[in-house]
């Protein structure tokens, strides 16, 4: 799973692993071929009260594959 690589978010202050507190799908509010969706993750470090969000583009839809 690709998510395994992004779950290891460390705190920029204390460098401890951060807790993933939220996941949602967002988009860039465009239409047509410019439309993109993102996996948005929110991480928290309770010790430092630091929040970090990351947005990763979703993979392109299988409909884009060439047909035989
Ligand atoms: Zn921290």
C-alpha cells in the first residue's frame, strides 16, 4: 500500500512519530481535465501542539488506460 510510506510522519520539533488524526479527500475546485483529487492527511503532535497536513494526488482513474 502506498499509504505505508506516508504514515511515518515525524514531528518537525521533537522528531517523534506523529499521530494521524484525520483523513479526507479534497479537490482543486476545477473542472474538466484540470480537476484533481487529493488524499489529505492531518497529523498531530500533542507534546508540541503542532499540526501538519499533507495532500497527495490520487492516482489517475483506470478509464485513462488505452483500450484494445
Ligand atoms: Zn513534537
